[in-house]
């Protein structure tokens, strides 16, 4: 599988707990840094919709306050 290297979010700074992404064979792959063997694959369009939904707060009800 031809792929680029994993990139982590700039919001993660120096933290090791982060979401990483890369492009691979026309798909976008996501993984959590502390569970790198679990990879979610999606089309670029689905990834775009995921980002848009996240930015508009569609998933905010799934988060918890600490």
C-alpha cells in the first residue's frame, strides 16, 4: 500500500495523545497515536464531511467535561 507519512494535528503540540492522518491509495486514514494498530479509512469526501460536522459541533454531545 503506497502511502504518505502520518501527520498529527497541530493542536496536539508535543503531546503523544493525538489523532494522526495520512493519504493512502486515494483514501484518508486516521488513527489514534496510542492505538496505532486501529486505522479508520474513508474517502476524501467523507473526511471532508467529518471535518465540517466536527467544526459545526455536531458531535459535541459525545464529549465529556473534565
